[in-house]
C-alpha cells in the first residue's frame, strides 16, 4: 500500500511539474515547512540518538582499493598557487 501511495504521489508531482512548474515548486516549499510533530524532541532523546551513532566502534579496511585509488588521484593534483584577495 505504501509503495502504491509513493508511486501515485510521484505521478502527481510529475503531472504538476509538467502543467505548472511555479505551482509545483511553491507546493514543495509548503510541504517542506510542515512539521510532522508539534513538539520538539526532548534533550534526552537527542542525546540518546547521537550517542548510539558516535559511541559505536567501527573498523575500516586500511588497505581498501578505493583509498589507494583516491591517494593516487590526490597525488596528481597540483597545489593551488597563493593569491591575493
């Protein structure tokens, strides 16, 4: 059901955009401003949410292919010349 609703909304948005871009963008702005909850989250809830993310230990592969690729790419970039502002 949720997938149908999402698909239907996308079709409506496409139709609105094709018919009247100005209306479409103004409608998007209105929708962005609406807040789902009338209350701001509690300090404790915010701290709990972020502490779960930041306190979790994560291991990274030091010799990952992407890192090596990016390091080689960065070596080719010339240092920017100093300029006056």
